[in-house]
C-alpha cells in the first residue's frame, strides 16, 4: 500500500511541476527541454519505487 501512495504522490508532483513549467514566461524550446528532464526524472523515480534499481 505504501508503494502505491508513493507512486501517486510522485505522479501528482510531476503533474504540478509540468503545470508550473507551462506557466513560466520562457520560450518554447526551453520549456520542452525542462519537460523532458522532468519526465525522465519521473520515470527514474517510478522505476526506483518498483525496485528496478
């Protein structure tokens, strides 16, 4: 049950960060780079919770 809660919290934080990045007044290329970095960090975090790493 704790793993599910951790995954849910991670997912919600990633959605919040992506929303906040979308609100930043920077150009589209920089937003795309930040989005990719956030998504990669999310995937690595989820893999850690699933005991792949």
